[in-house]
């Protein structure tokens, strides 16, 4: 499984074969920098994208393999637009969390439809099975690449910002003290009052249910594809490396595991000068 680690280190491996399963939109902007750098270092990189891709430009630096999907670009645009409106609307707790949760489930299910089409494409699956990849680099936002990694029995590396339910810390078994680490949707800082800590604890108790509901369709797809039931933790826990796209300096202090690497700022590689 450590082959995936060697693929990402300079000068250690030669000519590794890497399958990339990205998330579209802004997620791809950061991952693309890594993919191009891996290609420049001599690795054979194949990027798997749907025929109808949303906000995702590719280059000649790597091979792109597409698979057929049934969704239209308009459907994806509408799902994203609805999600943004809810996220930007100010509401008191817990109404804010409930509204964000409902629209997120709808957003996830819409985009997950493309992942379902991937596993319906026998031609694409045949190609992936015959290609003999060494590892998978994926953004687990929709769990598509994660499910595919289990299906192909390949080690996988996560490149991500994080899960809304703290799964990126709980799955690798990183300590997460509730008195000091605020949970998402609490909008607290690391200096909490007693009642804010109670609120933080209540949110943490609901996190797993929140994630299970959010990824219900992904878990159902996982059961169908893998022919066995896996929990969310079972799906993501085997990740060889967690490349976390935020900066440790700007986060609240907390312990992390050795295979968790902070790569914050990598999306700023193509910086532009500020206008005068």
C-alpha cells in the first residue's frame, strides 16, 4: 500500500502509473497543479472525467479518459446554484445547519449520478481493470474515487479540504478534543463558554448520522458495486495518505496522524498580481 506514498515523493519512484479521479469545479483547480507536477516528474497519469464535466479544464500534460453520463450541464448548474443560495443565506442555529444539510443531500445526489454512470459503463471499467494502475489519487468529496479504489483493489491517496462531519479526523483516529476544537456549523472559536462546549458536544454526537444521511446514496452505490456493506469509516480509513488542502497555521491546534499532510496554499501556485 505504500506504493502510493512513493508516487508522490520526488526521486524515489520512476514511471509510476497513477489514476486520478477528481471532483469537478474549484476542487479540480488545486488538484490539477499536483497532477501536472506528477506528469512532469515522469509518472504516467490518467485523469478520469465524465463526458459532461462541470467547470473542469484539462491540458495535454496527462491522458484524459472520459466516460458517458446521462446528466446535462444545466442540471449540474442548477444544483450548484441552489446550494450557493442556501449557503449564503444567514439563519440562526440550528436552522442554518438543517437547511445546509438538506440542500447538500440534493447536491450530492445530483452529482453522484455521474458516478453511477461510471459503474454502468462496462467499457470504461474494462479499460481500468486492464490498465494495471499502481495507485489512485482522488478527491473523496463524492466518494466515487474511493469506491473505485476498493473495486480495483488499489491503494489510494486523498487530496481534499475535509468532510463536513469531521470524518477526515475521526477515520484516521486523530484525537479531537471537544473542549478546544469547534465543530462545523457551530461557528464557535477554540475559546468556548460552557454552553458553547455543550453545543459543540451535541453537534459531534450528530456528526455520524449527518454524514450517513449525506452519503446515503454513495453507501448504497458502494454496496451494489462491491457486493458487501461498508460504513463510511470502512471506505475512507484505508487511505494511504491524506493530503489536506488547508494550512495547519490557520486551523485550531489539534493532534494529527503521521499520514496526514497539510498542503494549504497549493491552489495559489498560479498567482496573479493585484490590480493597481
